[in-house]
C-alpha cells in the first residue's frame, strides 16, 4: 500500500467536521487529545514515549485512544502532530552526513560564523563547534552581485569535478549556497538542479530557494540544518505513515510548525527546518488562546516536561514571534514563537559538583531509564524523585495512570546525595530534595527576570500559565520566587501542547530580501516585490492547503532601518493595494521613536527584508462548559516537606472541586495527567470554564 498516495487522496477529500486528534511527542510521554464534534466530547491520553522508535509510541497511543473512544479508525478525519525530533538531532549532533557547496572564498563560513565570543566576560568559554567539519564544505565558482547580476558561473566540467569530490565524501544530501543568492533564488535553484544531475541520486538543496534572506552565514545554517535533519525526519514520517496504514488510519497528517501554526505533511517533509520548535510553539499558541478566553492580558507560558522547561513571555496576550533564535548554540533566522528553554524538567538530574554545590540539570534521565522512582534502572535522582520524597507526588498511585513510583528507591538515592553535601539524619533526603527544588526555582526565576527586564515588563502584571506534566507541580514555587501574583492552570495541563496542535491554524512564512532605500524612485519596485511575494503565498496555498481551508489571510511586515544601522526593526504594513510611501515611512519613524527616542530624515530609511505570513483557518473545538463531579466529602490530609519542615496539606481531586470551593495552601490538587501544588500564602478556586485560578493572598490574610 502506498501510504503517501493514500494520504494525499484523503487530504483532497478532507472532512473537516470529523474527529480530530492532536499529538505531541515529548521526551517522557507522548500526549494525545481527541475532539469529537458530533458527540461534543474531548478525550485525553498519555503514552510513554519510545525514544528508540518515536513513531511506535504515536501508533500505540492512537490505538489506545481509539479504544477509549470506541471509534473506528475510519472516524479520524485529521491528525495534527508535533515533534522535537529534528531539534534533538541538532542539539545532540546526530543528523545525517551532509555536505555544503558554497561560493569560492567562503569555505570557512561555518568556522568563522559571526566572529563573536559566546560570552564577552568569560575568557575560558568555548565557541559552539561547527555542525559540519570543514572537509565537507566545498567551493563552487558561482556568485551574484548585490543587484542580482551573475558574477561567475561554473562550467559543466567544474560541476562534474565538484560532483566527484562530493561523491568521495559519501554524503546523503548537499546544501548549495551562493554569495548574494537571495537576489536570484530561482537561478540558484537551477544551479542546484544542474549539480544534482551530476550526482547519483544525492539531492541538492538551494539555500536561497529555501529562505532568500540576507546574511550568508545564517542562510548557510538554514540550508545546512535542513539537509542535516531531512533524512531523519523523512524516515520518521515514512515509519509513522506505515504504522498508521497498518491500523487502517488514512487521516491526513498535519505537522505543527515553529511559528505556532501547522503544515501539511508534504511541506514538512520538504522543509523539516520549519518544525524544530513545533511542540513548544503549540503550547504557547494554546496558552495565548486560554489567556484570551480568561479575560486577556499578558502572560508567561511555562511548559515543564521531563527534559526541560520552556518559558514564553507575552506582554499583550498575543503570541510573540521572533525572526531569530538559537538552536543548539546555532543562530536560526526563521520566524518562530519566542521561547526560552531551561535544562530543568521533571527528569533533570540532581547532582553535586566537585566543589560540593548542589545543582540541577542540564543532564536529564529522559524517558529511559527515567527517574529513580520509575524503577527502570535509573540511579541518578531527578526533580521527580524530589517531588515524591517531599510528599508533593503521591506514592500510592501510578504517574499518568501507567507508571508506579518507588518512594524507597527515590529516598535512598537522595540520601546518598545528601551525604555528599554533609547532610545526615532522619530527614536528610527531604532536605536535599527541598534544596534541589529551590535551586531549580531560582534558575527559572532568574531566566524570567532577564526576559522581563529586556521588555520593561512588571512580573506582577502577568499571569503564569503552567502546563506539561510538571508545570503545575512547580508553578506556585516559580511564581512566588518570580513575583507573579496569579496562576492559571488549564483543565488538562499534561496534554496542553497536543491541545494546542488541535486548535492551531495552517501557517507558512515567506521572505524576500531587497535592501533598497524607501524613496519615491524605488517605491514601484517595492510594491512589485510585495505583489510577487503575495502571489508566491497564494500559489503555495493552492497547492498545499486549499483542500484543508477556504479561509486564508496574510500579514505583511518589513525589516527596516536607517542607512548605516546594522540591525532592523520589524514594521507591520497594510496590504499591497493600501501601501503608500508616506505610510511606510511614517510607520517606521513611529516605531523607531518609540523604541529609541529619536528619528532621522525619511530619505535615510532602508527596507532590507519583506516578510509575509499566510494563515489558513482550521475548525476549532468549541470551549466546553466544565461540570465538576459531586464532592466526596472533606479533603484528606497529606504531609509535605515545604519551607524546610513537614506540614499538613489538604489533597483535592481536581474533578470534584466545586465552583464555591476556596483552596488555601498548603494544598495539592491531583488529576490523572499532573499534580498542582499550592503553597502557603496562595489560594485556588475555579473559574467558570473549570480552569484553576491560584492567586497570592494579601499580606495578613495568610493563616
């Protein structure tokens, strides 16, 4: 069976009113959300991840979800799927064996980079190693002028010699990068096709065709990293398609993208670089929608999973996107949701360094072997073991309904660590566990405070939205340290990223670098470039997404600066037919005045890059009204080790909390996919949608 053809056929006849499933592949668990519009219900499932074969966990989880829903495989109309497989491959440097062909004289582009030290004040800091060795970067006699003129072009004989050199390297893909290639992306693509004809089935990717933006180093990285992860991602997509075909699941796959939208499978196969931050981006998208439904305002999304914690700040309640981020120490110039990652997740390893200092992460126990308490062979204690030893997690239930926890093993591992810190006695394990939680909390708050200072935002004006398996568990500790006064815990935090995938729209970004003065003489050329970019977006929509959505819209922006400036400001623009010279100049002048406090004459303005984002709306599940189960009596009490002492905490089942209940800390709210800790000095209550609102009590109201 040709699963690729079957999925294409399913895409063309898509029933967008059918059952939709969101999937998020994490390091410890793979999360699922199923939305059934006809029965007006949503179902959730967490499946232990299988790092050796991630597609297997997706297949097994879908099968379990179908059994839970009692639906046939044919009922599924759409699967929206997020994964960090490509991101992990780059961070761990385990991508494919690829080569780069670059204009003569630029062979050392990866070694030189931007010629900056990673830390201006640390003379011992090593720069990030190039992701490819120099011997796999070859030169090609091709380049363009800044105006797009061909300055040099290789002969057939030169291409043949280059192909022979590439053949000896035994690579699986080649990225082609030419100087100023962004000015003639189609010409560079034709050269890539020429070179590919001399190679025996080795694909050649044009950097300018992939992302035609100025700056050779960054464009080289985009193309090189895309080639680096493409074989891995394509194998994964092929494996997943085959497993789904075995289950007779023919529903089309959409892949969540780094910009917070989703892409058709064919687009993700062609450009896996667009999916690097798909999981975290989906969570931020869901957080923005939740914040909007809960009254709006700024928020901090806090996604704490098994391996890391991802933080995103929005001062106005929208989804903040940036055009530059770092991936594994390498700059990426694609539009992505702004997320800062910390190596502090539930599986982060607690250890003592050579100087006797207690530290957390960045190493993680991952899904296999996992924390000591999982009983899968892990010997290094993690934050999850700390939660368990401190009584925050219950020892008598299965984590996410599937993993039993071994309290004695966790306590023994932390007691051994306590001995290295010089702690002994009956509560030594609890003391080191509490200390580790404090260390992780301080790291999180420090990272957040840096982000807030950069934006000039007060923490007290924001709402913390925690999700992931450990987000609500650590949220009140984090908020208390960071100065945030309000926490909004979603109904299903453990599967929130998968829910974000279900509620995402198709989104694809297009770019064109121009580097022209914003003057009357150039304005007609500028408008032509805007129209050409719009036509490119419409052509892509017609080929890739028209079968999925009939509603599409575009957002036009431009990177602009004054002549002589090294960096640009991104300005939002009206559509092409409404664009005027005076309006374009005024928009930049106003933003520059707001950001830097001064303006220069409008004739000094330059437009370097045009950006267009196309969004195609997909149907979203309506917000269901929450109806709690009848209360089962007075909450039970459980001892927890907080503030360096044992104290009693009330334990509340999430589904039995009534709208009239007020939960005063210390308290613990338990549900199948996570545990929420409410510390002393904080109170929790339900909002009308069933979300848990946790707020700081005024001084004097604390018991």
